[in-house]
């Protein structure tokens, strides 16, 4: 169920669309960002991951304009360079990989990938975007936009693709059009997760088991610390980690690291590859253990797996940064049962599994730690497991 705040947002967005384009949209669609509880950098290794959809989302109001040659995209987001709402115009027949940059490349890439996958023609469209997933926060803000657009264009062109198909479409848009070599976790979480649950996702098959995540009942909260260190998945670090995993798999004679037993002997790997592969295998074991702890309500034990995951991402996978490490340390010091970076890393957000009574001291401690170091103040907020993507107007 979409809560009333989101219905109000959808109505407001439809109103904005009408004021801007002087006509009603064909509809409004929303797609949430995600927090990955555990299972980091496993999706492109065909592993199991445990994300949940958060109660923050991207929304798009869309109208097809088949008689026009140009799509017209705008956003409620004010571009700081121009002081105006971000805007883009795209000539439909020229939309090809490499032809669009900036924020419009996601929506354009989705239109392109949907045409390839479903064999439909996606005509020109008018689109207005609104999102409350902080951009660059590692909470999958760009995938949320892409999924919302994929849902809209799938409905409006009667392409008839399933949610799993749409996950593959948005991944293709991201990989081949936007140029970021990301896996399939984020869009799958946005499309397949359900309210009140974490989604145990098999990244090979996209099968999902929904596991109750009853935080409030356990007196717990998930705190997000958005470090405001902007992260990006297309600047080399992410691709280098992927390449190391592929190198490791080839050296060990398997197609992907998901094909190895978690206790495989990896001691013959070269010293650059070994720690990356070690992270992947141990993280797979941590997901298995974490899921069992979650099912049994062993929150403290789940918390320990989260913290171990962070240590491994920091030391073996080397995708953390000082801001994430300090956020994790301070959350743990102030009472969190566990804490870790979430998402690709290199900036973005950390999460903490925090008893409700310790929420205030966690906030105070983290803010003080950033202040002491002269770092930009992080944004702290709690998130709940919300519903997956849907049409809302
Ligand atoms: C980013 C990517 F988009 C995901 O596919 C995943 O690899 C994640 O980093 C790391 O687990 O969010």
C-alpha cells in the first residue's frame, strides 16, 4: 500500500505537470530507492543479496505525444547551475547510446532499452520528475528514476513486460546507455520488494523470498547516514572491482564467483585479486547467516554480520572511505547493534541497526564526529521497508 503522503505527492506532481505542459499527464508512477541490508557487491557475482525498498521514491508524471519528434523532460529539482528546473529535450530518432548525458540519460536509456527488449516503438513523451531519494547518496536514486520511467513507458506503450523483464531493461539502460557497469540488485529491489519485508534476491534468477523485517516490533530503527560524499558508479572504481571478480573466477575455473563454494581454496590467487574474492565468498556466508538471524529475530547477531560486512568492504574490497568508516564507528559506539556502508561505496551512505532508545545519541555522536573533523554535516534519517514500484495516478 502506498501511504497517503505519496498519494498527495502524486497529486501535486500531476498538478505541476498540468501547469507546466498545459495538459494532464497520462499517469503518475513511483519507484522507491533501496537500502541493502547485507550482501554487498554480490549481485554481479550471481549471489544472494538482502535489500529492502525504502519509504522514499522517485515519481514521474508522463504523457505520450506520438505526433511530436521531441521528448520534453523536466524536473521539480532546481539545477544549481541555472537556478531553473532541470530540463532536457531529446529528438526521439537520435536517442542512441552515447547521445544523451546528464540526468536525462537514465529516462532516455530506458526508452531505448524498452524498444530493444519489447520490440515496441516508444514515441516522444512529456515527463516531469520529482524525487525525495537524495541524489548521489548510494540509496539508488538514479535506479529509482529509471524504474519509474520503465513502469510508465511499459504501461503506456502496452509493452507487456513483467517486473523481472523491467529489471533487465533498466540494467541494460544503465550498462549500455548511461555507461555504468552496475549489477541488477537496485532495480530489482525497487520493482520486486514488498512493504515490511526485506527481499532475499537471487541475482542469477531474480527469484525473491520476502522476509519480514519487523523493526518497530523489535524496538529497532534503521538509521541512514548520508555522508554527502557524492559517489558514482561510472568513474572506474566500481568497474575495477567487477574486473577483479571476473579475473578471480577465471583463475579458479568458474564462470562466476557465485559458482564456488564459500570455503573454496583461493590461496593461489595473486595478491591484488585475492582480497576481492575473499570479500565475495565471506559476504556470501554472511548473507546466509544474516538471513537465519533475521528469521529467528536474533537482532544482535544480525548486527554483528552487518559490522563484519563493513570491515570486509573497508579492508578487503576497499570501497569504503573515511566518512563512512567514522559514521560506522560512531554509530556502534553510541549503541547500534551493527552498522555498515550500503550500496557501492566510495561515498554515499552508511546504515545502523539502532535501538529506538539510542537514536538520539547516535545522531548526536555522528554529527559531532563529522564536525570535529571539519567535514560537511551528514544527513541522518530513518527508513522503513516500503512497497515496490507502482502506478499512483
Ligand atoms: C551499486 C550497484 F548499482 C549495484 O548493482 C550493486 O553492485 C551495489 O552497488 C553493490 O552491492 O548500487
